[in-house]
């Protein structure tokens, strides 16, 4: 059955002023970036505990560094897809459109979104564990061995590992956005990882109309007013098409 937008969702899109798009790895799947927990998920081959945590990194920096270099290489050759670009276009039709992403792949930024909270960091950013010196958007040729700072400290990716706190400015900004939006779309996330998965709960509690866009049901599906069961690119293009029919661009 082709994807459709319900009457309720249409009327909300007509009157909304502030929309939050909450995204997970599934929004980047159509760009060719593997998700974490799908059939081809990267967590299937190796467990997050082994790689995406600080102790694993300090115990075996080369292994973890190589994994991130491998993922950077994948991301370098990929591009934002229709889902990312639809959100950038939707920005033109509403006073406030905010992206809250769990992804570290930088694709929302590359698609031109202007207001983004990166809850789990950004794989293109790095810093020295010892002195904090930043090495953002530096392209390290060396793939296998970890890199050291001038001070001798180890350079790590600026992503949030399991057991690490989320950047407070990012998470509090995302919470405030969820508390004050009229609508929240949750796109391509299993809704497992905390505290990120709280964002749709906060929005709903604050009275926002919430919709989930996913190719599967998730642990959070029961939370949402509406489920759009389909691919992110397709669903968001359909939503953009409807918005273009009923609203005029404000910027
Ligand atoms: C913290 C960055 C506290 C690194 C990531 C037990 C219960 C509750 C919580 C915990 C617990 N034990 C431990 C915790 C806390 C832990 C946690 O939540 N664990 C989970 C696994 C249970 N959380 C943490 O550790 C967080 N920190 O809690 O600190 C603290 C307190 C005091 C003092 C110190 C600390 C930090 C979590 C951050 C981890 N970092 N990433 C990196 O990327 O390398 S998480 C990682 O998972 C990614 O960020 C990813 O975005 C995120 C969530 O995954 P999803 O995005 O949902 O991706 P997934 O593959 O799972 O799903 C894809 C979905 O897309 C699927 O639903 C699929 O159907 C759908 N899909 C696929 N294709 C499409 C599609 N949908 C639409 N269209 C398509 N085409
Ligand atoms: Zn240093």
C-alpha cells in the first residue's frame, strides 16, 4: 500500500510553527551508510562494548582508531539523501525547524540544515585526550595506528561513547526544542539508546503531535500519534510535497 499522509497529520502540518526532526542511523541508510542494528548492522560484526567506549579505546587505540577510519572512509564517499534534503527544504516553510540527530555522519550539515543538535558528536571532529587540542576536519591518512598530539596524548574521535555523557549544550538544546515544538518526527531510529530516546517522549509530554518514520516497528512505536511505515526518503518527500501545496515559503 503506497505511503499516505493522514488527515490529522495534514492539518497539523498546515498550522504548525515549530517542527523537530529527531533522526537515527536509518535516515542515512539510503545514502549507503550501514545502520547499527539492522541485518547488515555494524554492531552485528562487533559489539559496541568492544569499540564505542573509552576503555576499549585506551586498551586498544589502534583497533578503535581503525574502526573509525573505516567508517570515515565510508562516509566520505557517501552523500546526503532525499530525506536530508527534504528537511532542508521544509526549513523554508516554518519559523522554526530543528534537527536533533543521534548520527555522527555529518550528513544533515552537508545537506544544508541550519539548526542541528548532534547528541552523539561528529565523526569528522577529534581531540587530544590529554590536552584537549582539537583536530576537527583533519584528514588523517594513517588508517591502522592511532594518532598522537604534539603533547604526546592520544587523539580520539569527538563522538559520545557508551558510558559517556552527552554534550550538555547539545542535549539541553534538544530538550528545549522538544519541549516547545508543535510536531516531532522520529526518523530511522530503534529508540533504544538513552538518553537520546527521551527526546520524542519529552515532545509528546509537552503536547506535540508526534510521528514515527521507520521501515520497521520499534520499541517506541506505541508512543507516537502516527506511524509512517516506509523509507525516510519516500516519507519525507511526500511530506514536503504536501507542505509545498498548502504553505508559502517564509524564507
Ligand atoms: C550515558 C556514537 C550516562 C558513537 C552512539 C540500560 C538501560 C538504559 C540505558 C543504558 C543501559 N545500559 C547502559 C545504558 C546507557 C547507554 C545506552 O543507552 N545503552 C543502550 C544500548 C541500552 N547510553 C549511554 O551510554 C549514553 N551515555 O548514558 O551516560 C552517564 C551517566 C553518568 C555518568 C556518566 C555517564 C551514551 C550513548 C551514546 C552512544 N554512542 N554513537 C558511534 O557512532 O560510534 S550510539 C549509536 O546508536 C549511534 O549514535 C546511533 O545513532 C544510536 C542509536 O541507534 P539508531 O540510530 O537507532 O540506529 P539503529 O541501527 O539502532 O536503528 C536504525 C533504525 O532505522 C531501525 O529502526 C531501522 O528499522 C530503521 N531504518 C533502516 N533503514 C531505514 C530505516 N528507517 C527509515 N528509512 C530507512 N531507509
Ligand atoms: Zn595534546
